[in-house]
C-alpha cells in the first residue's frame, strides 16, 4: 500500500514555454540570437521562491551547454505589503 505523503514544494519548480521569444540577428555568427527567455517559471529552494529563466544556447561548439539559466529572487506578496 502506498503511504499518503504530504506534498513538499521545496527544491522543486516548474517552467513553461514563453509565448513570445525575441530574436536579433547576430552579425558575428550570422545567425539569429535569442535575447528573451524561451522558458520561465518559479522554483523553491530552501523555502525561498525564485523566478527561473532559460535561454537555449545557439552555438556550434559541441561542449556548449544546452541552456543558459538565470535565477532571481521573487518578492512575496507579504514582503511587498510590509515595504
């Protein structure tokens, strides 16, 4: 029988595909370059919520990462009310 465990959102998150992605022409590589995140969402780490954004890397180098990732702190609604 499966145990009934309470969901713990810590160290978890979710990302969604952005509906609008902005690209520009990169004159160095003569290819389009993505300048806005292709994916974004929220992630919780040790009780703190962060916004996560991912950009695909468009490089011919096989050792390049698949994505560049940026995290930024998300202000909670309580924190903004106290400020």
